[in-house]
């Protein structure tokens, strides 16, 4: 009498290899999804035109020279389908020193061509950020903030030894970012006043 042997080992191996109703967990798929999500977030960042400016450092006079050249493809803020744009310039974290271009009437592609000088020692440039805020002038109400550019690294394009032209996308300014700017400015004023009172 011949009795067939039962190979339990192979059956159990096959059972382990069978996918469940929800499928096998593949970590590489989740990793790819995470990467795709990050790319999507970058694509979702809304822009509202571009701005062109130049940077150069004057070693002799210890000044950062910022020239605002032009903006392109700004959004319309007026009922007539146009805007009255101008630009405010800060060299963060200092918000006390501020420059501003002239207002250009009824245009979405203004040419500013204005130069501003920020006194700053060369060794401090690595801790400074250039903040450009683009506004729409309104004679009868509060000016609308169109968007902003923050250049985190002033040496991003060159060593500033010669004039360098830079194009940047203008990012829409959210309510949160605007509120944060006001909060940051108020905190700095408070700390400055506290410092002065402590040493009077």
C-alpha cells in the first residue's frame, strides 16, 4: 500500500506568498507618493507675475545697491482691469529702514528703474534677507498687497562683486504671511524699546 506524503512545508510557503484581499504593503509605493506630494505642493504655490532687480555690493562705502528694474504680468486689482503698482524694499531683519519706488499708473508691466542703497557691513550680508513687497496703490482705501519676494540668500546668484540681474516669481501674500510680518515688526519694536529703557 502506497501512501502519498503530504508536503506541509510547500503549502505553508504558498500560503505566505498569496496576497491578502488588501494586497501586500510595498513601502516603495508610499515613498513615491510622498515625493509626488512634495512636487504637487511646489506646483500649487501661486505666483502673480515676475520681478526683475539687480544686486551689487559697494565695498568702499559698505553698501548693498539694489536696483528695481521692472515687473511683468502682474494681476489686475482695479475694476478697469489694471493696477497702480509700486514696490517696498526691506533688508531684513531691519524693518526701520524702508525704501519705496514711485507708483506707476494703470499698468501690469511697470518699468521702475530705481536704485536704493542699504548701508550694511559685508560680513553681515549672510544674515540678511531682501524683502520686496509689491503693492497696488489705492487713493481712497488701504493699498492692496499684490505679492512678495524674499531672497533668503543674497549670494544666490553671485558674490555681489559685480552687478547681477535676478528674476524672481512674485508669490501671493496670504493673510497669514501678512499678519506674521506685522507681528514680527511689532515684536522687534517692543524689544528695541525695552533695550533702550534698560540702558537709560
